[in-house]
């Protein structure tokens, strides 16, 4: 009898062990669980998020129909390496992690900055990707993306006890219903008590801030690359995203040749953490299609 | 033994008899079928459409979970009366039809001009409506709604044989996939062979054109009324609607306090006739919620 069970398909977000794989000189941290059928889905995390910030209510639902791979990019959480100061660099690192896992074709789910990285991976390696899910994100040089809005920027630097309370004003709208959904979200991401990830370092935060500014800098023709991404894409956001303004989700849908857009009411950057049941239904329909 | 079965819940879009009800001096034509449970859904038709232009693939799917009431507004198809030259008048007529059927609370599904009418009914009679579905439509004074685009306007006046071919360029995108979906849509609305409706008269077409222009005329603060519609609302459109420009669906979602938006790829004014399976899934989830 072993007291330490092997990873297997019965794992969930709560108990899937943190694993590591070496690629391009970096030791990447990831968690892998779910039903080993069909096309695996790789999740790319938001600014300041680590493996513990993926919502178990979403990833466990996904895991019923496919393998789910939660990732820390280079120099995020338990991953080693250096955080690139460009989305292009982050995309190279994330792709090298996917390659190191021996995955030849994946669905990509990028939230916020993870959505920038997902777009760049599809551009660089179109054959690696089957379907794309872009949540709370925007195109290169999008509207109001060069820097955070004056009211939003301080929310990322503020100290809380516990610190994860920072996500309530960033991910959820001021309404009572949205804030209540936010508190339930926090309970879900706190539920895992063993083998947790570690906070993102200040050095990485600074590098990723530079990467986001470079991606968001307005430039003529900056949406043109979207016409070349023919992958089926699901774009999702809240009605009033204070981090990546909602209009950018509309711009993505209007410029991507094969994208569907869903916008939820009374919601902010983390609408999928709020309308999780609806979101899971849409997402499951999309990746199973 | 009766050779003429009574209308009952087994009726479908194909065989539900055309019925009539008198209200405010008008004899309204309608068809009613589906499962008599829950909140009935009333459908409000687009410009130049009659009872035969509702998509059976959508209305039969709706009918599995509720009663479906297809309507002809005043002076449309087999309805008598005079066609109002304002959306306000069309909304009063449609509400009087709903009242005459003894329905105290309904879901409203308005497509295109039917969406203008649905918004106006909710404004006039908020207690009459539970949920609102707005497809291929826009707000008062929306973007590019005062008149049809120069390339679009002639599409409504052109002669075809058969005439229903007019809907291919109006409802579907130029892509092969969309046009093929359009031909399947035409087969569906042609499938009913008995007891069909009659074409919309030129007088009614002229009156409804005036109503659409009046609704669409840009005016400062013309979206303000949307803040007062707190009903759960599902807004749906195609990626490039040439009749009511797609941005207006975004404007609806951004100004309605409780609206969800879905935009489909590679599609035009009739995206729900193209992505019918996905649309039915979203719609069923929304009205069953």
C-alpha cells in the first residue's frame, strides 16, 4: 500500500499535484488533471496570478471532458527562469512548456494577459492550437490598453489581509450580487490547502507590466494580425471591464474571422468567475463542438 | 371520429392553425403551439415578414418547454387594421393582441423591427414582460439606424422568383457557409404548405418604413430609456449586420442594466437562422433560467 497516490484522472483542481517540467532552461510549474480524452486545454494565467488563481469551478467542469493543464509562465509562482518583458517572450516560454509536455495540439484558454499570450502563441504556432478561448482580454494596441485607467492602477498595488481580497474590486462589479459572487470565488480559490503555489515576485510583476504596456500600445493597423487567426475563438467579458475595457472584446470579435462574443451583465474583468454556470455551459458547448 | 383534429399541444410550427383574435378593432392573426407550461413566449416579426417567416427550427425548439405565440401585427399578413407609422403604435397593437389572448405575463422575442416593438412594450407595460430576447436589433437613435445603408436599401425592393430569395443577402453573409445556411433556412420556412399567411402589403411596408426611420433617428440621450429596462435580456446578432449595424447590439448590452450579448461569427442580420443550434441552446438556457 502506498500512502502517496499517483496522479491520475480522478485528480481535481483541489488535489492535482504541482508538477514540473524543464524546457529552454526553465523549470515550469504546472498541474494536470481531468479526463484524458479529446484535445487537452492549456490555461494561461492573468497578471499577478499563479496556479492557485485558476477557478476550480471552471477547471473541474472542463476536466470532465478533457485534460486540463494549469500553467505558471516563466518566473511566475513556482516556475523558475526570467520573466520576459514582452508578450512575444511570454508566448515563446508558454509554447516551450506545451512542447515539453509532448502536447501536439491543444485548446488555449487565456484570461487577461494570458489572452495576449494565447493570441501570440496562435500567431507563432497556428498548428499547435485547435480552439481559442479569450476572456477579459484585448488585441494589440486596443482601446485604453496602453496603460491601466487612473482608478484601476492603484488596485493592483494595494495591501489587503488576506491579499487575495484585492481581486474583489478588480474582477467584480460594485453591485452586491457581483461582490457576493466574488466572495464565493475567493472561497473556491482558497479551498486547496496543501501544495499551494507561491506569490508572484515583484521582479516578475514589473516585467509583466512592461509586457502589457508594449502589447497595449496603440499603433496604426495593430488589429490586422487578427484577420490571420482563423481558429474558432470564443471571446468572453463582463459588461464593464475596468482592466481591459470591454470594447476590446468587441474589437476582437469584429476582427477575428471566426469568433463568437459573449458579454455578461453587471460584471467586470472576472465575469467568468461570476456567471460561472452559464460560462461553463457556453465553454463546454464551444470546446465540445 | 373527427377528420379535423383540434389544436393541441402536439401542434408544431408546420401545422398549428392560423387563429384570429379581435382587439382594439383589429382582427389579429396568430399561431399558438407548444407545451402549455411556464411562461409563454410571444414572437414579434421583422419588417416585411409574416407568420410564415418565423423559423420553425427555433419556434419548435422553444415549443418543447413553453407555449409559443407567433404574431402578425396590425395590417401584417392576415391581420386586419391599419399599420401605425410609429413603433409606439405597433407596440400598443402588439400589447392589445397579448391582452386579448388573456396572457398576463410573457417572454418577448423581437427580431429586427420586432425588437424595437419589444423594447417599447417593455417600456409601456413592464409588468407584462418577464424576459426579453432582442435579435438583430438596436436602440432608439442607434448608430446608422436612421436609414438603411445605401447598399442595403435596394435589397428590400428587388423582385425574386420565388420572392423569399430576397432574404439570402439580407439575413446571411456572403460566405459559402452562410449562404448554404440561408438556403436551409428557406427550406424550413417553405415547409408549411397549408394555411399559409399572405404577403405584407405595400401600404404596410411604407408605414413600417416610416416607423423604423422614426425609431432610428439619432437624438441626444436617445439611449437613456434603456437604463429603465431592468428585465433580464438576451441580445443576439451576427458579426456584420447590414440592416441594423452590429454595434447597436453592443450599445444595447452596454446600456441595458441586465443584458447578455451574443455575437456570432461570419454572419449578418439573421445570425440566429444560421447558428440555429447554438442559438437554441443559448435561448433555452436563458428562458429556462
